[in-house]
């Protein structure tokens, strides 16, 4: 998986490409830890180029959701494909995150 | 599944190492390409095999490398069967908490079996939980 991070105003944008799974969820966790350390409250994860997620990837997102909650922050996702949305719905975690159809819409509403 | 028309796609034992799981699954997915399945079906099979293998290595064989995980995958024109068997102590699948319950929604683990049960058409635990048998029925030409 490839991870790119940039800051857009007060939002940390994390762009993922490839597959988020047990092999690389720690790399994403490290990106999230760094963002928390810098006290960023708004994190947007762009899933446009992400084709697969497993339960460890879901757990990593939930961990970040909880950590952001502690500082009144927000975790949003955008460009999530239909299959991954299906995985979120099966596990009911879609209720936790703000999920937006596009990056622009997410940046406006986060 | 008719034994006359069934093709064995995989019948392999792999060591209990998590770093082998992704590569093994990538090889399985390449073999599935011959079946010309819908992309959505391949996604389901891949995720369920991934979760079953990780469970077998972590919770079944408890990472003991001398123990293996047996993966058997068979298919015919109508359905595909995956069996993942570990050499551990077994477990009671019915005792696994529902990860979608409000009190478990934030849990850091425990979603794998729920995903498998939701994405496959029939899931059976055999051999005191050491084997998970997962059946996917192809619909509408997938």
C-alpha cells in the first residue's frame, strides 16, 4: 500500500493506494500517531485508489476514530468504493465515520 | 458439489506465518482468474480467505511455525468451496461475540468470522472449530 500525506488548511489528508491489510495497517497507524502528536483534529482519508481492506484495516480506522474523539476531532473518509462500503456496512462501522462521495465534499464538511 | 465436475484449485498446507498470508492469497486470486468470476465475487472470496487464514495462524495455531494451515479450494460451474483447517485446539464459533453489537463496535478485533458469515452463502465449522468451510454460490453468470 502507498500512503501519501498532505495538509490542506487544517485538514490532514491521507491518500491510500493499493490494499490496506494486516501487512501494512501499522504504517497507517504510524501516520495517524504522527497526526495526533501534532494535535491535528481533522483527518480525511481518501480511498479512491484503495481496492481492498481487511479487519485489521478497519480496526486501525476505529482506533484513530477513538483517538480523535478524545480531542474532539473528526475522522472522515471519501471516494470509498462499493465493495469497501459493503464491508463497512456488514461490520456497522460506517455509522462511525463521516463518509463522503468526493474529496471536495469531504473537505467542505469535515 | 458434484464430484464429477469439481475442479480442485488449491490443496496446500502452509506454515503458520502471517507474512505468508498475502502472497498465498495473491496466488489463489491468480488461479481464480481462470474461473472468470465477477470482480465482486473475487473480492468476497479474497477477504473471507484472508480472514480465515489469519484466524487459523493467530488463534488456531497460535503462530507456531511447525503447525500448518491446510487450504482446500474446489469449484464447479455453480459454486466454490473453501476449507481452512488449523492444527490448534479448536473453538466454539457460537461463543464469539457479535462485533456489530453497540458494546463491541469499537473493539480492536473480532470482525473476521462475522465478515465470513456475511459474505459467503454457507459457513460451517467442523472438527471442533479447527475447520471453517465456506461456500459461495455463483449467481447470474458470476
